[in-house]
């Protein structure tokens, strides 16, 4: 197993044009991942990756695509640091976020290493980076969502160098912000089609966490997708007019 991981990490670093000295040594990888006998998996095909992107409407960042071409996922001793492609799906929320009723379509769960899920926002590139990574947060643990990396490559490289440890929970780690606040800052307000505008304000009056979008759709003669579009539009606009607290 470890020899396969050593080769995979070397191939990924070469594909990304990284200085070999920035990668963990073979001894460090052996020491960290001997407890994960299936850290690497057979590669995902280009066809499978492109199918995923067409299905979800977002392109995966270059570094993640490169890794999936080498290994379809990446497992540490505690669990998947990177899910296999087929398990990378819309984020499941574990923490309530003020001002958010419907989570962005671009939020995907990337892995579930142990303490909290690690997610990625595929809607925008972080300035100077690529798609930012964040933790989901967990209301039971009183942990809030936090942006932990400005892109896949710096996150994965550091993760490899610390032996798969969830370094973003360690003392002294400084988060980059809140994923919902930064999503709104860097993405445009979702469009509201003209056909929905006559009912939009009335639907908005029902916009609250846990709203029954099926019942709302039925009451106004809309589809559930229509209700979701209205919610997405207004939660973005209202948050800009009335900034939310995330501390």
C-alpha cells in the first residue's frame, strides 16, 4: 500500500509542477499511512469525471482532477480525506447558518476524515487561489463552518505533510472567514426570472429555516424548484442589505 501511495503522491506533485522537496518523504508517508491499508484506490476515468461535472454543473479544480486521475479518493486511518468521485455530493448541513435558508448549489462534501466533513465551494475562485475549502460545522459540537484553505492544492499538500491530521482544528490555526459570507462576497446574486417576480415577495414572507418548500409551492402554484430559486435570490440580497453575524 505505502509504496503505491508514495508513487501516487509523486505523480500528483509532478502533475502540479511542485518542487519535490515540498512533498512528504517516503518515510513520512510510511509512518503516517501504514494504518490506512487502502489509502489509494484505482483511478477515476476522464469520462467519469466529465460525467460528474456535467451532472452537477461545476468543474472540479485542476489539482483535485489530477488526484482523481491517479486515485479515486484518498483514505486516512480515520476515514476518507477525499471521497471517491461518486461520493462527492451536495453538502449535508450539520450547523445552522444565520441568513441561509437554502445552501448554495456549489457546496459539495469533499471528505469526512473524522471530526467534521470537509467541503468545497465550486462557484468561485478565491483571489490568488482556486475553489476554497471549508468545514461544515456541527451544532452538537458548537462548531461553526470555517474556510480552511484557499484552494485544493495548498490544502492537500499541507494535509500530506502533516500525515493526514486535521490540522485546521489545532490551536493557532487561523481560518480565512465564513463560507457563506465569502460565497456572497464573491458570487453574483442568483437571477430571479421575470415570470416569478409577481409572486416573489409573497413567497419571500415564508422564507425561514426549515420552511416546507413543497407546501409553499403547492399554495402558490409553483414548482419546488421555483420556490428554491426565489429563496436563493432573496437570501443573497437580504444578507447584503443586512449583514449577518457568524461569530
